[in-house]
C-alpha cells in the first residue's frame, strides 16, 4: 500500500553527479585528467597473514598479487612499474567477516542529524565493545521503515586490528582512500553515500586542484541550470507585464465606453417610456373632438375630467340615459355608466347627469 506519510528525500548530490557525467564530453581533453582521476581501484583484502591485491575497473576484477603482511620489501612502486594503469587507481582496504562485524539498528528519525554521535553513546548496548575500543561507521539503509524510525547498518572493527593493517600498508607506501566491509561494500561509482572505517587521522588529503576544478564545474553547471530555468520565466514575466499594461488601458477604455452606453441606454429607455405613455391613450384634443361630434346641441356639458384612462363628464340633457348608448357606439369610448343618480332640474326641466366612461387605448383596450 502507498504510504502517504513517508518523507521524500531529494538527493541533490546524486543529481549534480549525474549532470556532471552528462557534461563530461564538453570538457577539453587537457583538463580531463585533472577532473577525473578515476582509473579503477586497487582493492586490498586481508586474508590471514596475507594481503590480496585486486584491480577493479569497469566491473572487472583482476588479481594482481598476494603479499605477506610482514614482507617489508614489497612497495607500491613494484606494482606501478609493472602496470602503468595502476598509477592513478584509488586504493581501498576491504575487511572480511573475520576482521569486522555489522549489525542492523532501528533508530528514531530524530537521530538522523547526529547519527554517528548517537550510535557512539549507545555502542556498549549494541555490542560488547566500548567506543574507545573500536572504529565504527554507520550508513542509512534504503527501503521501508517503521513510522518515525530509520534503518541503519553499523559496521565496526577493533582499533588494534585496523591499526595493524594500516601500519602494514603504510610500510608499503600505500595511502588508503577508505576502509569498508566486504558484506556491505561501498558503491565505487559514487562516494557521496560511502562510509569509511578509517579514522580521520589516517585519511588521505584530497588534492586541491581537482577539488577546485570540480567545484568550479559544479558551480558553472548550477549557474547554467539556473539560467536555463530562470531566463524563460523572466522573458515570460516581461511579456505578461506588457500585456497587463495593455489590458489595463483597454479596461479603462472599456469602462468609458460602458458608461457612455449606459447613458445612451438610459436616454433610450426614457424616450421609449414617453412614447409608450403617449401612445397608451388618445390625445385630449381627440377626446374633446369626439365628444363634440357625439353630443347633440340640446345637451350641454359644464364639467369634464380625464385621468388614467377614465373620462368623467357632467351636464344637462333632455334624455341623459340616451347618452350612454351614444358614447358606447363610439370606438373611442366603452363601459359608459352613471357615476351618480340622475336628477331633474325644476327650472329647465332637463336631467342633470354625471357619466364615467373608459377611454380606449391604442390597440383597442380601455384605459385603466
């Protein structure tokens, strides 16, 4: 099952080592010897009272010589004189299971930052030795770990034994790159994760020139990598800024156009409303003209009011009820009715009336 709580460990050293290998073909031939001293390895393996020398190059092992530890006549120059390939080979001492032991430990993840010191404090609990009796190294193991813990391999050998081996190889003029254990050998293709049983005081000093050149190459590679990543982003950023300025200008223009359009729409709406209101009912002049044509001379009007599609008239007529039919026959009026009872004028003997009638709108519907 996929463990989503696992920590992703980004190994930048491995990345830059791979990048360096990919760029090796760009290095001039005259500088390659300074940048790359790897011409194989001479592996020295103790076997009883003897030391077995093996040459390893491109995953091929070639036995060179077996020498007694007590033989002080043998020197490294004896090998160099017979085979020039060995001159630039790096030399390591690889202990057997009779010379060293290993043990797997499970430690809290917090111990990762100070791993060597933590194991040193607890060494007498893990082994029958005290810290001052042994040389030891630790390396983190890959693979699944318990939550909050990491798997660690501890390799150790006694100081007396390793000091003896060191004295033997020094007498032969040999400077060791590191000491490891045959059951957990270091990866000879890269030393970033390598452990070393050899104490600090016995380790060889790295030549300054290759180290400086390697550092310069890594720095140049890093700068080129940053430029390759950063330059397109920078150009893209400049383009985005320019487009942003244009977009802001267009947005301002669009707001002005939108404001003008809103004003025009408001004027159009007001005009449409006026036209609608005007066309909603006939003109007052048209109403008065129609009344003049419908009402006979024997009928008089002394009051007329038009409001919201309704016309109210008051006056006197010989037959007020006949006015209702006259008004109904007109296409302009409908729903004619008396607004109050009809009364008789005693002096003129005419009927006083008050009539309300609906004025028909354009389109044939009466006003509300």
